[in-house]
C-alpha cells in the first residue's frame, strides 16, 4: 500500500484502532464502538490505505496488532484518559465521583474481601457503578477490559502497577461437627479431600497436598476455592483454604496453623493508563485503605 499524501489521523481513527487492538475481532470492536463489524472493516481499510501500511495481521482467529497499531493504541489510551480527566474536571460538583469501574478478581477474594469493601464505598460515592468479574485470567486487565485487578500472586505482571495489600495465609480445615478435628486424624487414616480441579493445577493448596499427602484422594474436585470451603463445611472432606475466608466460617475448624509453603501475596493492580482516572483512583484508593487480611 502506498499513501499518495500524508494521511492525517483523527481521534475517531485512533478510537477504531484501539477498539480492534483490545477486542481482536471486528465484531468485538464494533460492539465497543456501537457500530456493525462492516463499518469497522471499512474504517480500518481507509486508515491503512491512508497510512500506506497494514496495522493488523488477519487470521481465522481474529486481528493481531502489528507494531504501529500498538503504538497508535497507546496514544489512543492517553487521549481516552485525558478526555475522561477533562470530563471529571468539568463536573458541576467535582467532589461527586461517577462512572463505571470494572474490577476483576477471584470469587474467593470477591466474596471475602472486595464486596464488603465496596459496601462501605457505596454511601460515600452513590454515583459510582461497578462491573465485577470473577475469574483467574489477568489478560482482561492487560487489554483494558477492566480497570482494577485484585489478585493472589507471588509475581504480579511487570506491565501493571500496584501495591501488595498483604500476605494470604492458608491452612488445612475440616467440618467443625465432623469426625476429623486435628491434623493427627488426617495423618492416621486416609481422608476424603476437597480440592481445586484442573483449572488450578498450580494452586498452592494442590502442590502442598501432593507434597505432604501424596496418596490422598481428592474425591471432590471443584472450580473455585469458595466451593472448596462450602463442601468442606458440609463434611465432605478436608481442604486447604485461605485463612481470611475460612476463619469466620462457623462450620469450619482449623487443623493446622498457617502453612508457610502456601502463602502468597494479595496485590491490588491497575493499568498505568487507568490509575489517573478519577473514578478508578477513587476506588483503587478505597480498596488500598480498607482491604485487610487476617
């Protein structure tokens, strides 16, 4: 492609490139922009003809951004942030923070820590709205599909910014009304275990069980630590759980103290281009102050 004249990019062009970089498909970009996929396709063709070079490689799986598209997306994110900051500054009542903040975390951290913290924020900023996603993937924050991530990890991604809230400690638990009341009971006879399934093969609780109880059978394998807790409380087996989640549960008894091998850090993370947005900074600061680990 040869550009006959110097093409002048405009904000709408950058918005289209950014949407396609984030979504990876014409349909996804169209949904973000509020237009149909064919409009995105025609706009992209016009931009590429004007620039005289391709911005994406096409495949059956979607659109992969080339270096120039990634550079343009970075500028588009700066423009997006500046525009939102300008809108915030122009509010008639600047002390009132509004907008939607998207938070991604795991179900365990959502129920045990984030939701209670947001409850106290609701009265302070009633105009804020929240989209809460519970999953194990950080890619959504990397691609700017979310604003804040609250994650248990030993190594947070280098391209994100944030702070460590504190250590997540784990211990072995059983049902308070069940036959297993101490670690010696687990050591003396085989017990049923409740554990994460293959979706979390490297979870610290899985590695600890395999190291210390290599012959133990995980009779119940589930997709979340929250479900592990509920099944253990029902007496279906023993399981390793976060102390902050299990300690307040009336149906559980700790069989061990905190297991050093299972300890990870709780991190509050955001994208560098998001942290200066007023709505994001407000929620991020509140979570940083109120998230407390036992």
